């Protein structure tokens, strides 16, 4: 009798790996399981652990998505011949199917993150399974870090398995104290790959529709079509609905759908029928959609990208990774040979990134910081992570939570922080909900929070209209959204703030996204400094102020996709502590002068301004400095003497330490240090004199070095005629001494500086100051090239002295006397 006959496990490839996995769990308490899609790990591993001698409590299995959690629980319950909620149940954000008999709980990663924060001891839990860990959600990374700490500090009997199809098992095993790695070879059928490159200028939905129709003609079986988001799914659905035969079921599949609609997409169709499922990346893993043997992959995914400097997460449509493309392709070979149509050129596959980046590296970390603070930890380096939270994102999150009053100056949770940490919401929305209780706006805030987290693709850009649709049940999943809102709101809806005041509530979460209209209709500037654009025909264009809930696209031209109006008085009254008054000094390039205004600002938004007749000297000098930095040093009146002096300093600074950097780049970077102190009383660039510049630069050189400069690097060299010839320290290959050759007659040593250590580069000139020769060896020139130069010069300048022996000839500045 098989070891697993007591548990009705299906005949799947994972069965061969189960003995090694269970042995590892019995001995080490930890394991990493790598098994390809279709191997059966999601279904079989929890069931195989049911009758293990070490299992005394529950088995918790984490799934990245609600749909996968429900589907896994239903499949396991079906194998046990029981309804969901008996020995196998699930808990997701909106619904729960568990009972006192439940042993295996399938939960989403977010639910488990809340569970372990609320109960760090994980009492009554024997095993935690992390399924599809390769997706590397922020919740999964945090949950694993917490679970490892619980196992090490409180529960050495707690067992842990990290499972994935595409995973660097060695890296994961290392943070699990070198846990055993168990691999299942899996069993897949061959999948033929066909490439259908789409035109870059064409609509994605048209290319996908054409590929679907082509595949219907060429292949049997149902299709699974991968698209980046809901909008593309619905546009493709509209196109296909006009062309498909009636016996083909067309089913969208994405996360914001209700459970019944999702079940329709994954449920088998009747014999002889076909189905086309239009899905986001939700269908890449964990799910088995019966009958699918054709994959159509648009090669795109929509991923949130957090911009720490602006505090904004925006959705970005990007190319999938090779790992995701392979996962998608593998869905066609689960039960029989299949075909995968890829809507890109074959050569582009190698250019795809190897893996999707972990969320922890690109996401808003405010929830992570809050949960760690609730956990009692303010330093993330004290926990085990596959990838440490990036310092910039961590600092930005700490600043946000400190500004909200959730953390004190030591990084510890305040009473307000504890209140928002108990809500299963992003901190901004939780902060909004808690603050709204003081204004009687909690019911409205709860509905806004539920809409923003559960509403999916919005029908309108105006949040007020969405709230009205929600209240009248005209939104998809309206009942679920309202049920969530009721769970979060402690107040009744009687006498509550109406939907028309949504902007004032939303601004509590996003004060940095209060936006003011600027320039052309539809263009707004957010307090954060980012620009946003509304469609020209959008009714919200008439509003002077908006609060932006969502915007998508590039930072310079982001499209506002959800907002609510707010009036100026509410902004001024409710956010007085964020409003500042600043002098704004403007430099006018044409005149070289400055003017000043006193601006009342909310972040980067100018709410009001008035002209200042007497701006502060500091503001004027700062504006002049900014103008110089923008225009360059060319706008400053450096004299030739000062430039030569600069050249000397630059020359010696390249050879000795302790001298200032007088290069163009160095001076521009340090304008505040050397020039700003000399701008007192000046209101225009024309007020700056060459003397000011000379004094400013000299002030940067230590006195002892300044005193020794002439001895080390003289400004001039005295030639035999007595002429003082300037040395050009800034010349190429310098320092250069450019001198008429006749003034060097009689000199048998090469001119040098720095105590004879550095020979000057001589540019020997004709009487007309034209170049004759370049040399660093004057004696060698006299004894060598002079003969040829002399012959040539006698012909060109017969009135000048051209001796056969220049070393015995007296140097001269003049031509021969007349008659000689």
C-alpha cells in the first residue's frame, strides 16, 4: 500500500518528490520545493502533510491571489470529498470559508501578514507553506521574514516550506539556514511556439483579436489570452464579441472581478465546446483552466512603480520577463500538447529581463515600515530578506509616516500609528479613515478606501460619480465593496458627509496630490511637483482644485484617471500647517536683473502671490547664483589677469593637495562658497566687477600658500632683454612661455619654474609674433634647428639680427639700426 493511500492524492509528478520533502520537514523543519507548473505542488503538498506525526496544528498555505486561494481550497476539498470549509478552507480579504474542523487554511499573502502581526506566536499552526514565492510580493517577503524570526525565537517546532516553479532555490535556502532543496521534475507536454510580431503603431487589441481568430482556425481547444490589464481585456472583448461564433464562451479574468465571474472563467466548458479566457497575469500560476491548449501572449504586464521623490505609485505597462513568458507558455502543455502564439519577434525574447523585479525594490514601503514598527522593529536589517528594502524607499516611507503622526522622532509607533496599523489598508488610506472620524466623515472615507482598493477599472474619472454608482449598486461588486466599507467604519451613515465632499476626505490621504489648474484647460500641477492632465472633454476641467487619487503615465505628462474637486477655502483651512510663505526671486536674462514676489505655497502649488519691493539680500544673491549656474561662468567679467591667475592655481592644484578647485566645473559647483559672500548689495549681474571676482577667488586660497605662489609659480618670466613675458598656465601642454626668439639671444639654459623642476614650453615667435618653433630644450635648439630657422628668417626679416652664434649675441627687442 502506498504511503499516501490514506490521503486521496491525484497521480501527479509531485508524488515522487513528497517522501524527500516530508523527510526534510521531519528532520530540518524547513525546505525549499522547486516544481514546474502542473506538477501538483499546490494541491498535493498540504494534503500529504495532513497525517504526518509532527502535525498537531493547522497548515497555512499562502497564495499570491484570492482567485488562486479559492481555487486551491476547492480542489483539495473536492479530493477529500468534502465541502469547502470542513478540513480545507480559505480566508481572503472579502470572504472566509473556515470552521472549527478546518486544518488546511489557504490564505492570501496579505491576510497572513495581518495574521502574524496580530499573533506573532502563530499559536495552533504547525506548518506554513509559501506557494508561488517567485512572484516576490511585498507581503510575501515580509511574511517570510516574520515567520523566520518566529521560528528562530519562539517556535522551533514550526515548520516552513517555500515553494515555486521558477526560483533561485539556493538564495532562498541560504536565508532558511541552508534548508534542504527538493526538486520535482514535473510532467509537461510539448508546446510549439509561434511568433506573430505586431506592428508597433497598431492597437494592441487589434493584434490580439487577429491572433485569436487565426488560432481558432489553426488549432482545436480553448484559448488563454494574456493581456496587461482590465482596459485592454474589455477592449479586446468588445472586438471579439462581434466576430466569435455563439458556441464559443468569451470570459474575462482579472483580480477585481467578483468570485462568480472568476469561477466562470476557470470552470470547464461542456464537451465539444471551446472557451477564450482574456486574462491578466493572474492566470500565470496556481490556476488550472481545463481544456486550454492554446496560449496567446501579448508579452506585456502592468506593474506598479513607486517614485520615492514624489511619493506616488504609478502603473507602468512593461515587457514581461523571460520567466513569466515561460510560465505563460507552459499553461498550454498541462494536459496535452499545445501551442503558444507570442506577439513579438523571436529575437526579442533574449532581450527580455530574466525575472520580474521583486516588489520590495520598486514599491511604496510605508505599509512595511508600519508593520515592522508594530512588530517592534525599526531597523529592517535585523530581519532576513532575500532583498533588503532600498534605503531611499525606506526613508521616504518613514518620513511619510512621521509627517502623518504615525511614528515619533525615534521611529516608534504613536497612538495614531497603532490605530492605522490595525486597519488592513495602505497607510495613507488608513490615516484618512482614522482622521475622518473626527469630522463625521468615516462612512464616506470607508467607501472611498474600499473603492480605491477593490474597485478595479473605474468607469469615471470623478470619484463623486463612482460613489453615487456604488450607493445605488450600479458598480460591479458593489455589495462586496460596501460590505468592506461597513467593516472598516465604526460609525453609522446617518448625517454623514455626502459624496459631493469626497475631495476634502481624499485630501487627508493625499495632501501632496492636491492639484491646481495651470495654463491650458485640463493641465494641473500637483503639490508634489508632478504634472497631471485630464482629457479635454472631462467635466472636471472646470474645477480650479482637484485631489488626485490615481494618475498613470510618464511623470511629465501623466494622465489623471481618478480625482475629486476641492475648494480653495477647504485647502487653506484644512491644510494650514502645510502652507508656507516664501520669497521667490526671478532672474531676467535679457536685463540681467532680478525681481521678487512673496508666494503662498502648498508644496509646489502657488496659492497666492504679491510683489516685493525690497526682497531679502539672501534671496537676491541666491537668484544671481542660480542664474550664473544656469548660464555658465561666461556671464562673469573675468579679466585676463584674473584668468591667468586662475590658470596658475589650477596648474598647481593638479600637482599638490590643499589648493582649491578653480576649474569651471569646480567654481560653478561651489558658487555659494566663493562668490555669494561678495554679492552683498548687488541686484544684477552687471553689478559684479572683475575686482570682485579676483577678491573672491583670492579669499579661497590660504594665506601661506598665496604668499608662496609667486615664488613657486611666477606670473612672468624675465628674458635677457629685461622684458617680463607672461606665463600661460592654462594653455594646452602648458605652462607656455610665448616669446620672440631674439629676446632669448645669449640664454644657454632652458627657462623653468618650481625651482627648476618644471621646464616651460617655449613658443618661439618671429618679429611679427608668428610661431617659429616649439621646444622644451632651448640649448638644443640653438645648436640644432636654429641654423635652418636663421636662414629662413633672414629672407623674411632682413632688417632684424639673425646671428650665426645666438649664444654670443646680445638679446634685442629691436631691428638692426639703419644702415647696417
